[in-house]
C-alpha cells in the first residue's frame, strides 16, 4: 500500500513524545497500519463473482431481493457498469466487495460488503473511496450512497466518509416484477 492509498490519519496514528523526549507511536497505530497493509484493493474481475456474492448475506443491515441481488441480477449490473467495482483481497481470499453504477450523469455506490474479519480494519473505507474515485475518472461529478434507514452503522460509516444525508429527497420505488425480499 502506498501513502496515497492510506486512509487519512487519525489520532491513533499521531506520534507522541515520552518523558525522555523520544518520539513514540502507539501499538494501536502499528497494528492498524499492519492490518491496512494486508488487504489489497483491486478491480472486480469475473472470477471474483462467486466469492463476492457469498459476502453479501453476511453483511448486517442490507436489504436484498432474490431477483435483483441474485446471480442473474448481479450479472446485469456488472454488464452495465464495467468500471467502478472493486474487491478487497487478503490472505488469498476476497474479504470485501463493492459495486457502483452511473446513469451517465450521476453515480451510485451500493452493494458494499465485508467479511466479519475485515470490518473495522479500513477495508470498507478503502472500498467505498475507490468506487467514487473510479466514477470521477469517468466524468461523474456527484455520487449517492444507497443505505437502508434502519442500517445505523452503514449510515454512520458513509457520513464519516463524506456522504451527507439529503432531507430534501424522498426515495420511491416501483416494483415492476415481484421478488422475494431478504433482510440481513
């Protein structure tokens, strides 16, 4: 991981001076730096589909439906949005994934998931930051994050990453084809 890939510094990364005037770094900072260096963020490739697909039901607070979030629905999404999708890879396995899309004018970040072992380790942050960066390269100027209102952790996480709530908007769906809903 290069310095450009690292998340913004937090208090745990700040060096302090001990009584002898020596500069020290906390054990938490060293541990977090090690963990962040262990996961690699790379583009989502076709061979990643099965592993990434298995992560999503284990992510709390998500609302899935059998049709759109099944293999066929994800295949349609991947075909229509080939560039802004990523996985986190650590120890020979996928530990996180994110899909995003665009309509040519605006982007949408959704379907972010991480393995339990990767949560609170910077993996989600790096995934969520990668998708808007890729959309920006495609000329997209604004990105929305879609998160269920009941997913308090997911909403707080996205707000920490700069996604502001929009009290002036109300989301409306119209179901065209019925499908089984699966809440995680």
